C-alpha cells in the first residue's frame, strides 16, 4: 500500500485547506459571492489556491503510481518532500505579493523539478 503517498496527500490536503479558509473568510467579510468581485486581494488568494489545485493532484497521482510500481522508498520520500516544500514556498510567496517573490520563484521551480523527476522515474520504471 502507498503509505508514503498517503502521508504526503494528507499533508497537502491540510495545506489546501489552509489556502481555502482565507478565501471563504474574505468572501464572508466582504460579502463577495462568486468570482473575486473586483477585489485584488481576494483575486490573489483565489489564484494561490488555484495554482495549488492545478499542480498537486497530478503530482500526487504520479507519486502514488511510483510508490505502487516499486520505486525505492527514499525516492518517494524525496519527491513527496520536495513537492510539499515547493508548494509551501509558492503559497507563501504568492500570498505576500502578486509580483515577483523568492518564494514564488523557488516554489514554481521546485514544483516543476519534482514533476520532471517523477516523470523521468516513471518512464524508467515503465520502460525497464
């Protein structure tokens, strides 16, 4: 069973909830139903959450498949940890500024690195 992936999936769910709650609070406080209501701060909060949703589900699926296909546990731990670190950095960076930030840059770079390395590991497992 993919217990390493289960751990990382649960940690990512907690992070996702940590990104979703401020959106709900902001909507409630400013009485904004759908969309961002022209509120730039709400738009950025929505974007932080949206970026997470765009990248994490597929990454966790690939991580689970790698674990199920027998990738060495150290690699599964490494990929899961790298992805979590990347998403934390990205969320922190983009939450603070809509422009360039170190957290956003490294969060994006490390997310893409994790995805690339997992894809290469998956290709190696599938084709060997």
